[in-house]
């Protein structure tokens, strides 16, 4: 039971991150201006879509999958967020 509650929090976090990335792709994001950098804007939107899809997958796994299958959602969500963070750190 506690695993499902924690996974629900993680999925909500992924959805919030996806929403934030999508909604800030047209305005200032941290110290960056996605309107001036088309690549950043596209990466933000692509990452937001991926996170939303992983969230939907996570909801499905939480409902019908086993506890061990939740690792898929954890890994995918973490890797996508980490990849975006690494991209952000390398923008010059």
C-alpha cells in the first residue's frame, strides 16, 4: 500500500514537472529564454511530452501492475529528468 502512495506522489511530481516545462516554453525559464533559443524550446516541449507519457504509463502500472513493475516508471522518469538537467547544464 505504501508503494502505491509513494508512486502516486512521484507521478504527481512528474506531471507537475511536465506542466512546468510546457508552460514555460514560451516565457523565461530559470535564467534561460526559450523564445530566443529554439532548440531549448523544443527540448522543453519534448521532455514535457515524455514525462506526461511516463506518468500515464505509471498510472497504468500502479493500477494493474505488480510492485516490482513500478521500477519502470521510476527509472524512465528519473532518466528523462536527468537528461534534461544535463542538457540544461551544457547550454552556453
